[in-house]
C-alpha cells in the first residue's frame, strides 16, 4: 500500500512538471527514446522499486532495461485521464551531447589507427619513382628561386599574436569549478531531480557534468570572439601606424612595381611550363600517331566542327540558310596587320605577303587544331605542308596565292569563294578563323570598280551571323579616325557582345604618338563609338617579312616588359601579347559554340522535316537522287548508248555511208565531170575528159569528202541513240547533259589521219576499173544514172519555175500572178525554146549574134532585156533540154550491154555515160565498205573513249553539273541531302562535345 501511495505522489509531481515545463509536447513511443529519456519520462526506471500497475489492455509491456516481463497487478478502479510524463530537457540534451562526444572520440581514435595502417599498406605498394624525376618540371625543384619564402614568413603573425588568440585555460578551469558549486547548492531543479531519482547519486554527477560542459563551451566561444576582436583591433592599429610611415605615393609606386615584376615572373614561369607541356604532349601524340597504343584516334572536336562549316559553305555560300554557327571573323583595314595576327596565332608564316598590295583576295577559313606535327593541308588535297621547313612554307604561300587568283573571276578583284585550310600543331588553340579581304576606302588603279562594295558585302555576310565572333584589327600606328572598319563593326554588333578589339603595331604607336593616353583611349574605344567584349594590344614584328615567329614573340615580350603602357597601368598584363589574345578568342569561341550548336541542330531538323514533306507531296514515286547520283545514272545511260553503236549492222552502215557520200559528191560529179564531158560530141574526148577530171578529184577532194561524210554519219547515229525517246523510262532531266556530252565528245574526236591516204589509193583503183561484168551491173548503173539525172532535172525545173513564175494552171487555181521580172524571164525563155526546137543539137553556150537576135526579137514585142539575163535564162533552159535528152539516151542504153560486151566501136549507140556512172557507183560502194570497217574497228571505240573522258571531266566540274542538271526536283533532292549531312555531322559533334564535358 505504501508503494502505491508513493507512486501516486510521484505521478502528481510529474504532472505538475509537465504543466509548468517547456519540454517536448505530445507523446513519443517508448522504444524510440534514449535510455536516460525513458527514465525521466516514465517511472519504469530500474532504480525505482515501485512499478506502475498494468493497464487492462490486449498487449503486454516489456521494459527495455530488463528482459523480465512486468508484473500483472489488478488495478484499483481509478480512472486516469492521461499518462503522466516527466519533462526535464537540460538533462536529455546533455545526455545526447555526451553520447555524441564519445562517438566522435571513438571514431577519431579508430579512424586514425585505420588511416595509419592503410597509409602504410599503400606506401609499400607505391613503386620507386626516382627514375621518373625527369617528368616533373624543373620549376618545381627551383620554386624557391621564384617565391620569396622569407617575405612570406615575415608577413605571418608572430608567436605573441598567436598566443593571444589561444584560449585561456585558467579561466576554463575556474568556470568548471563555478559550475560544480552551482550544482551542489539547492535549487528547484535539484528538488525535482531528487524527487524523480532519489536512489541514483551517480546520475546526478553525470547530469551536472553535461550542463557544465555546455556552459563552458558557450563561455569559450564568447571569449574567443572577444580575443579575435581585440587582435583585429591591434592588427588594424599596427597597420595604420605602418601605413603612416610610408607616404601614399611611394606605397602606390612600390605596389605597382611589385605587381608588374610578379606578373612578368609568373608569365615567364607559365610560358616555361607551357613549353614543357607542349613537348610532352607532342611526344604523346607522336606515340599515338605511330600506333604504339594500337588504338584508333577519334576525330578531334574542332575537325568535326570544321567539316560542318565546310558542308554549310557548299550548301549555300550566300548564307541564305540562316547559318548561325560560330566562327571567328577577322576584319580590318587593308595592311592593318590581320594576316600577321593570324600567323602569330597559327605559329607559322603561312599567308602570302605584299608591300601595299592587296594579297587576301578571297576568304580563307583556317581551322586550328592540336596535333603531333606542325603541318597544314587543304580541304580538297592530301598533301601536307611541313610548317617547320622554309621550302614547304614558300610552297604553301604560293599555293594559297594561286587558289585566290583562280577563285577571282575575270574582271573582278576579290571573290566570295572560301579557301579551306587546316593547320595542326602542338600547343595550338582550337578554333575556326576566317580571314577576310581588307576593307578599303578608295579603289586604286588595277582594281575592279566594284571592289569596295564587294568587300563590304562579303564582310557583312560573315558578320551578320549573330554567333560570329568579330576580331576587329586596328592599326595603332595610324590615326584611328582614318579607320572605316570600326564603323562597319559597330553596325553589325552595336552592343559589342561578340566583338574583340585588337590594336596592332603598338610599338610604332608608342614611339610616334606624343600622348601615351591616346593609345589607352584607342584600345578602350573612346575615340570612336565601338563597344567590345575585350581589348588587346599586340606587336607583330619589326616589319621584316623574313622574321620568324619565335623572333617576333621574343620581340613582343621584350617590348611589353619595358613598355610604359604596362608600367603606368594603362594596359593590364592579360591584355597584351598574341598568346593571351589566342587564349581569349579560343575561350570565347567555344563558349559561343556550346551555347548555340544545339539550337542550330534543332533548326536544321525542322528544315529537314519540311524538305522531306515537300518531296513526298511532289515526287511520291521517285527516289531522292541528288545531283551527283543523277549524274552517275545519266553517265551509265550514255555509256550504254555509246556501246549500242557497235551493234549497228554492217549493211546499215554501208547503206547510210553510200547514200550520204553520193549526196555530198553528186553535184560535183554532174556539174564538173559528166556535163562538161557529155557536151563533147566525141566518144574519145568524153572518156579522156572523164579520166582527167576523176584523177584530179580523187587526188584532191574525194578522200577528204569521204572522211567528212563518215564522221558526220557517225555523229548522226550517235545523236540518234542519245536523243531518241526511250518510252516511259525516258527522263527528260538528262537531256541537257546528254546534249552537252555529245557536243563535247564530237568536238574532241578527230578521224585518224592515215585514213585519207589509204582511202585515196582504194578510190583511185576503183575508178580505174571500166569493165562491167554482167547485165545486172549494167542495169544497176542505168538505174543509178536515171535517178541522178531525174533529180537534177527536177531541180532545174524548180529553178525555171522560180525564174518565170507560176504557169497558167497555178494562176487560175491558186490566184497567183507573175512579177514584172518574171514576165521578162518568161518571154526570154519562150524565145530561147523556139531557138532550141530549130537546133536540138545546139552547143551549151550562146554566140554573141544569137544573143543579139534574141534581144531584138524581144524588143520588137516591147520587152527590154539585158544580155546577162538572156545568158542566165539560157543556162537553165539548155540544162533542162540536155537532161531530158540524156534520160532518153539512158533509156536507149538499156539494150546496149550486148554492144558494150563485144566492144562494138562503130555502133551508133554509145553508152560511155553509163560506164561513167557505173564507175562512180562502184567507187561509192567500195568507199562505204572501207569507211564502215574504219568505223566499227577504230572510230567507235575512240568515240567511246572520248565520251568517258568527257564524263569524267564533267564529274569533277561542279559548276558544269549544276548548269546541266537543273530543275526543282534536282534542287530539292540536293537540299535534302545537304541538310541531312549537316544534321548528322551536328549530332555527332554535339555527342562528342557532351562526352568531352
């Protein structure tokens, strides 16, 4: 009973503590509390022999301090409104801090032992690196020569000042004793503590120690803060006293001098380290280049990016595709030093030079990348120029000059076509620079009138790219007011967000300018309204074109070490030398690339989608063949058509050759051989005249005419195969290309020179043969003669009709009338026909008295005629009369083969003209056969070879293909291919860029 009463009293005390304390509100699970916290909150502490009665619930409670179950007691019927808890937060907090302290101390001791053991094991595993001391730069062993440790030691505070900052341990002990007295004296907290844990004296001292440590810790923090404030005050007082000893002016000069020396010292150290790093990287790259590591080197980022820019340049040189990929565009006035700055960045004299002459005639895209060897190579060539050899440098400069002059069209001075050059070497900063022609103010003699406008348009085309970095070069040795490039740059980039200003020839400027502050005003852009990201000053040599890059660099460093611009702080150390300039430009370039490349990739993806949609809508059943693929397809078709020439039958060749040759020589045979010989009234004279004229014709004209006919026949057959439609498979997109190939092949083809000599002998022998062997040949000759004479008679009648006008039938039927001249010709023709009827054997020429008689007869009828008109009319009238007579004679000779075969000379029927036409016909057949053999055996193959050469030349000529393969379909396929290629290269570049990050 007494135990129950004591427990009830204790519960009332706990309830009072809960009401008046600011402890933790709410109930906490018993198992989640600390041991000490459970003993404070509840009466189940092991020191208390009183146990709380078990509530009538469905579960059984267990103590965390013992494994014995709690005793089940029947509780008196007393109703508890809540479970009473004790709340004493300082003791709980102290207990937790005490546990944290033990955890930290234990972890520190165990961790230290473990770390020492691990360090000993690692130390045993590390190999002896004494043999590799050469890898460590010499600057590490000589660091004491460059860093003044004595000055650093003097700058550190002395031992007295450090003692002042240390805590006062006497005060700490005194605080502990005061805290001990505090806990020994009576207090309300102690009463409550004793009412809770009366039987545990050890816990009392434990809690007192925790509170003492907390109070002591707070006091130490306050004391440290006071000591720090006192030390800071003493330090500021001593610094003020020391500052008063030295005047402000001397202090500033001293600090500037020390800063300058320190900057120069560290600049030299940095250059030395970079040089050693450059040599080491060169060795590593050479090992990789030789394949020591047996791995395939990936293409560098800058090379991948340069390929993207090359594809874009081929896609559209006028930048109509909204190409916003970054480039470093180098602009400046003529002779401002653009080329020299680029050569210092590339570390080689690679550009052609001239004194006052415009040397940069077209944009030059220079891709700088790192490599084991210092070399240069063009995009479209595999030759490497070793930039460490003077002969290769001279050859490179000459090649660049030749390419520039080749790009410039006739009548122009500059060209927008870009020359792509890759420069690799150890230590080069990775970037893409475009050197533009220098901006001029006036057009001098020898330049095209539009040179100034062309240079401005080229510069604007590159600078209007919102992501292009503009490297503005300004000559410091001339007045800034004379520069026109700054106005152009200000128009393109008014806020200066992507412009880097470079002042060249600073050594001449410092020497010639009276006020050094003017240089500062120039480089800061205060003399003209231009803003920039950064301002740099460089020296590009002494003006001697034979200076090496190393000599120029040494001269530049020596100048800036002694320059007043640095000593007077007009320029900062990071604003001078081309080395700092290249570092800044490279950083700006890659920053711009990372910010814009993904946006450009998305833009080209949208362009690709639009082009593919347009192709599907317009050409759903055709493959997407670009210009090169279409050219290959047309090339195969043309070669197939050339091969088909060899499939033409020999009979077809001989027929068309014989027909074409007779059409060419028929006029000469009739007019110059047959008619003059036939007008002789003697058979012997006829044959003599024919033999002489045939010999002359064979020696001079006939072989050449035959070769011409054969060549024209080959051309006609080749053209027929090239141009005839192929049905549904015919594609008219190749018509221009086929026509151009045909014309160029024919122009290049020349017949074999020895063909005429061999042909002359064959033709001469054929014409010498007069023997007709059978009646079939005789009839064929008569038929050939009749066709020839009828064709000439028809031509003669047409000529007479044109001369005299329409006859009465046409006048009545078609309402046509004769002109006055035709009427005169008609009257003259009638008068001459009357004369021929009187004398049918009249010779071919009119006598003078006959002309007079005809003229008088016409005048008697009131027709005035001229003697020349009478002769012209007589020529046609007599020609028609003669041809009709010859046709009648030809008909009579059909039965004359009997007399010819038996050589009847005295016969009245003379058919020498039939023999003549047989000789001509046989010569034509033999000539056609000979030409056919030459065609099929030699000339067709030579033509095929010429066609292949023409196609190969056209394949290498991009302008030719663009001109011959045109149309919306071609351009759409070409754009689609280029956009896909650009997108693929951009995606590969972005992936490599992310991997590098």
